[in-house]
DNA sequence: CAATAACCAACTATTTTGGTCAACTATTAA
DNA sequence: TTAATAGTTGACCAAAATAGTTGGTTATTG
């Protein structure tokens, strides 16, 4: 089992998407700026999120990504699963062939741990996260620090005019 | 955070040690045979376990390793920590500087998850594991399949005689 | 003294992570 | 219709971590 930046990035990006929903699709470039995640890496992650039908994409100018369901319908475990970071703590993938065909001494311990983690993460939805005060605070800070590409283009339009 | 064979091997080996305690020190060669873990890799893991005072060693013939405390005094979290597999799910090591000096959008989520996992694992002692029926079953199978080096030497002594 | 088994250091193969780069396709605004 | 935007795909890459191996040394016991 592993939980590295891959899974964390995916959850963070999905939460960013949830927070900035409502004003049309959100571009990966905006998420990249706000969350400090490389654009090309985000592309890879969102390809997987799309294949798992957690998001849908809109191409062309003004395009970007949108959540494919309501925020209450998406939980953290699903997002992590989607980017292939299994929350499985066993070495055998629950098959029980950890030691030449049979189960190893600690097989059931890792099974128990796996369901513990999965239960915890699957009970937390994007909607839950959005309501948290610490999340709202950080989101406000990020919005202040990074204008979206939309606002950006408005400003350069003014400057040009 | 990561939980790979390293942490699993460490817990498995410690449990093997607990199960075969009472008949003097247990050699790494025996653990290697029974649990199917490479001897030299075990050496590296036990160096760390010893530095963390979870085991003590006895050198020379008939030597090996022993638990440094009672089985109830050693929990799974301690063993995993000892081999440097942190059960920390945050990217910043709880410092809160995940995004250029400030906390990232999902910092508190990973903190919560970390303590969830740590609480779970620290409540399970080696003594608890030994009582489990699935552990006892697997241990019996392993003892049947692999004679200890002690029993082995008894047999070869008979053959020689 | 010889066998045993812990101890130690250095090296290696493989996998995973976290990316980059280039080429391509679909959409829309001018 | 054409340029710009933005997603899509695949190949590639460097660094780090994992899971070892090799080749010793030191301490202990029979």
C-alpha cells in the first residue's frame, strides 16, 4: 500500500474542482497554478479520473473539467482508487497467496488494516471537505494569490484597451 | 506514507520471534526459512529493530534474537516505525509546509488519516496477534514445513551416528 | 580452534514516482 | 476559416526507494 503525492494530488485537485465549480469548467492550468502541481502530471491524473467517470471534460476555449456527479457522491477513497493508489495493505492483493501459495503469518492483520483505512476514506465526501473551515481558509488564500486564467484575461484585455 | 514488504516483513518476523520464544534465542536463519524472507534483508531490518530496543541479540552458536520486552509491550505501530516506514500520510511530515511554506488544501485530511491508522496499529500488540486463531493455524503449518535449525541438527546428528 | 550467528558496509537490480516533451484532436471565438 | 485554447495520448527520463546480494568482521561456545 502506498499513499504518496499521486493520491494526495488527485484528492487536492478534485477538491479544487469542487470549490471552483459553478462558474463553468475549470482548466487544469488554473488548478496547476493554485495547487502548485505540474500541468503535465495533472493531465495524467485526470485521464485516470475521467476513465473512472469521476470527472467529465469540455474541450476548446473556456473548456476544462467538471465533476461528473454531485459533491456528495464522490468520496476520497474513490479518487485515490482511480489513480491506482490502492488502499490495500496486503502484499498479495487480498488473494491470500502471500507465501508460496498460502497465506502468510500476518495476512489477516493487513486485511483488517485495509478495511479500516478504506472505511475511513470512503466516508469522507468532497462535500464534507468543502464544509471544513480549514479548507475554506486555505481556498481563500489560494484564490487571493492566484487569479484564474479568466480574471487574468480580463485584466490583460483592459491593459490592451 | 507507505506500507510495503519492509514493514510487513518486520511485523511478520517479530511475530515469528514471539511465537518461537521460550526455547532460547531465535536465529535469523530460522525466521528466514519459515517466513520466506531473505536472510540478509532480515539482518538489515533487525539492525533497526535492535537500535529501537525492540529486540536484543545473543551472539555465537545457539544465539539469535529475543524480544526485549513482554509481548504485550510491543505493538505493531512501533515495529513499523522502527524500520522507517512512517505511518504519516501527510506530504510535509506534519510540519504544515506542504505548499511553499503554507499548508495545502488537504493537509488536515491527511493528518486525520494518519492518526486513524496510527491509533489502529498501536492498539494491536504481539500478544494480541498470537492469540488469533488464523495466526496459530499458519504458525503450525510453517512449523510442520520447516524444521528449525536445532531440530535439523538433531536429525543430522542421528544420521551421522 | 572451528563452527555458529550476529554485525556491518558497500554494491546492485528493479520498481515507482514525479515528472517532461512532442504530436494530435476537438472546440470555439474572431 | 483560421488561430487559439485545451484536452488526449504515448514515449521517454531522472531520482529515489525497495529489496535484495556479496563479502566480509567480530563475538561466543563446544
